[in-house]
C-alpha cells in the first residue's frame, strides 16, 4: 500500500530508525506533550535544542522536514502576523493605526516555537519507521483497534481524495474552467467540486467498509509478540522521558516563581 512520502526515508540507519516502535511512540508522544506544556520563554532554548538534536540524530534530510512544514507553516505565519496586533495591553511600538503589543509578541514566539518543535518531532516519529509498522506498534500498545484503523485509513484516503481532486481539477481546466476570477459562476463550480469529492469519499468509504467486513474485519491479530525490545531501546526511552520531565519541572518551578512574585 502506498501511503505517500511520510515514510520514504524509513530505510535509513539511525538510532531512531532502529528504535523499537513501541518505545518510540511512548517517548516522542511524551516529549510532544512536554513541549505543549511549556509557557516560559526561558525554556524555549531547551525546546529548540532538543528538537534540533533529535532531527540531526534521525539523519532525515532537511528537504523532508521542509515539505512537512510547508502547508502548516502558512497557517502559523498568519497567526504569528496577526497576534501581536490584537493580543495584550502593553504597547511596544506603533505602526500608524496599528499597535504592536508585548503580550502578543510573546504569545506568537511561544506558539511558533512549540508548533514547529511538535511538528518536527512528529515528522521524526512517523518518518523513521514504515507507517504500517507504526500502526502495529499502536496495536501492540493496546490502542483500541478501531482507533488504530482510523489512523491508517484516514491517512491512506487523504491521498486518494487528493488524487481525485487533481483529476477533477485537470478535467475542469480541459473544459475551459480557469477559476481565477471570483464570481457567482465560479463559486458554484467550486461548490460542486467540493460536494462531488465529499459524495465520492462517502461512497468509497462504504465500499471499503463492506469489503473489509467480507474479508473478516474485526479479528485483528495480536501484535504484542511482534516486537522485541533491547537494552538500548529502554535507554533511549529513559533519556527522552527524563528530558520531558525536566521541561515539565522547569515550567512548574517557573510558574510557582512567577506566582510568588
């Protein structure tokens, strides 16, 4: 099954590629939660250092990360550009009628750093093992089979929907649709396109589900014996858990210190 480019570098050799996928899921997800917990600017340097270190150790090329961050960064850029002007009370600079506020700048820096760090670690998590192996690791960790299958099928059919969209756009262009002007006719055509994709997706989901039932879906194998951990796997997990605990402890201490003042 082709699942796209997310695991195209899963055949590389690095400590994270060789790491037991079960431990990898636990370690990286714990670290991601620790990143999301950070609110202190002084801890951002540690977050960036850990993130850069993880990506360097993974030996994934920079182009892989750039492709993963390309579209999410557009949303992030819009948020970062708007927030300093609308959030907070302390004005640090004025640009005509617009005022740049300190609280908005701090919030933008926190959001951008954590966002990029979480996406980078997530890219390493899914990019250093075949996607199906990661799904098996979820099953081995006793994640409900329905949730694991939803992750797999959602990812799989996002690419199918994307392929359908490209085909329909090509067909529309061949029939003379440019889509450059904003008008009632173009809006109707784009709405028809979106509706057609939704209907086709629903029909395909129904066909796939019936095919799965016919083939015995609901009796998934037990993957607990599929993986075998080594001492090095445990050591890497301990290092990441200690790192996550240190970040959480630093944030708690910082919160108590700021509350006392």
